[in-house]
C-alpha cells in the first residue's frame, strides 16, 4: 500500500491504520472548525465596524500596513468597507495620508497582475534615476533651558 498511510504506520495492521485514519480525520475537522470559528469572529467584527464606525474611519489590522477603512454611503449605495494598503511606521501608524484602496478581491487580483509586470519595475527604476532624491529631514534637538 502506497501513500501517507503506509508511511505513517508501515508494519501495522489494517485495524491500526483505520484507527489512525479516524484520528487524523478528527484532527482535520477540528482545524477546519477552528478556522471557520475564526472566520465568523472576523466577519462579526467587520460587520460591527460597518454598522457603528464613522465615515472614513481607519482601523489597523494584525498585518502591518493593512487597514480596514469604512467608506461612507455614496450616490445611493450603502456604506461599505475597503482595505487600505499604506506603509506603516514602527508604531503601526500609516506613513502616507491615503494609501491604495482595494474594494474587492477582484481588484486585488488586478493589482497583483500589474505589480508582477517587469515593465513596471523598469519604469520605476528609470523614474528613480531621473527624479531628485528626497531631502533628508534633520531632527532638531529640543531647546533645553539650563537652570
């Protein structure tokens, strides 16, 4: 017999293999249930944010630079949530005033396709070589009055 079962218990009886198979199936079900519980908790939190959040309110996620944004109703469409991609600093605060907004998984797929195109990398390298370098901000030491 080939496959993962023979690798798990090569010399055991068919009864032993069946018991191991049941245990593995139970563990897989447990993991699937945990995942669905986590998903339902996430959906509940997002639904609460959609109902009670303020217009244009931004909530950070556990992924640094990824935020959930509540968009206000517009031209008859109801309020909705979007994902904002915005590089974050060490404190988790966004570094730009507004990042890239993704309203659906379809938009994410479209952006991924654009980002993977080598011509975009080439274009940005050309722009980098022609553009002036940003000025470094000098951190001033606070004025201290000695007494």
